[in-house]
C-alpha cells in the first residue's frame, strides 16, 4: 500500500471530549474553577461531566462531595460544593440561572464544547473541551511515510472548520470534510488511481469505506463492531502507531515470501538442468528437491522473529 485514507474522530483524534483550556472571568484560578465544576459534576452521568471529572483527576485536584445537586438533562447541573452554590452547563442554562441577559463567551476552537461555570450569583469562567488530536498521531503518520506511503488523505464527516483545525497540526496531502459514508467510499475508489489504498477508521460510517479499500484497518478498542467486521485487520490496542508496525510486518513477510519463491524456483530449475544432463540421478534429484523444500520452510520461519 502506498496511499492512506484515514478517518478523524476516534482514529486521528481520541474520539472523546477532553479539557483543552480554562478561561477565568474573575479572580478565581483555573484550577479552582475546574475543581468546583468537577466536584459538582460527580453527580452527573453526562459524558461531558465525566470528561470534566477526569480532567480534574489528571491534574491531581481534590474534589469535594456535592450536595443538593439537581440536573436538567442535556442542559446543566446546579448544586452546592463546600457551601457554595455552583452552576455548570451550557451558556444559556447558566445565564438563565443567573438571571442575566447575556454572558460574554471566550473564543474557542472550531468543534469545541464550551461549558460555563458559575459560583454564587456570578460567572466564574468557562471550560473548553474538544476532541483532541492523539498524542501519537503526528509520529504515526511520519512513520507511515517512512515505510512507503506517498499520499495521506484525511476523510471525515465532520465540519470543514473542525477538520481543517486538526489537519493544520499534521502533514497531509489532502483533506475531505462533511462526507457521508457513501462519499467516503468514493474517496477510497478515486484514490486507487494513485496506488494501493489502505483505509483506517473506527466508526459505523467508516465500515463501507473499510470494505471498499484494498486493505481496511479498524481501531478496535473503542471502534464499532460494524467497522471491525468490515475491516481486514483490527487493532486491539489504542495505539495509532501500530498501523505502521503492521505495515512493516507485512512488508517483511512479503519480502521473505518472495525470497523463498525466487530462491526455490532457481534451485529447482538448476536441479532440473543438472538432471537433464545426467548429473543427478532420480534418487539424488528427489532428495535435492526435499532439501529445497526444507530450506524454503526454514526461510519462511524468519517471519516469526
């Protein structure tokens, strides 16, 4: 394979919201805003709330137990932490609770989630969460180029601004955004004009493209069953760099196989010529052929190392 078509969400990115920034609207520090928000969000089952709690844990912040927590599904949560009234949620939810006409929002990257945090009757700040680029993404793509990929195409169903923001951090030859599953298949088919195509993805919407590619690889740790069933190979660890390792293993295995083919044929042809001129008897020829077979098998075993 010399062309890689790769999905964004869950493949190049982590596939889940992570805290990328904290904006303070007052005197409270970023860590204190995060600590109070995470303490209250312990009472929520929302996926964003879980990401906020995880971010606080990663920073080593000590959380307090929330009391009188009341959640409005999909909007936000209100309660008390360390005797203070805390409100966490979307801008409109927090604005309504504070009974204010407007709240000044910070600038945020495309595709990010902005969570407002209020303490008492005042806005404390904002938490910015986004589907962050994998830490190993850039190195993995560099490794893939070293093993022979001359063209890398990012194909995503996300909005163009979101895809462009991720692409700006990577060395890519082309980006395609706002694609439907059928359009991803079209991208794979079109890229065949540039070489053998490897497709990497993890979602249900990647399944048709994985099946259409010459080689499909599914990110199997958090990927969908549909993508795993459609792919030729499944990565069982959450490590993008393993794609390049798989390619290296395949290239080495193919090289060993070709060595066995060419050397085996050459020795067999040489033995045939020798036998034709009477230099090998029937028994000697049979034994020599067995020796060639054993040599080819032993050479093939090198692929295990």
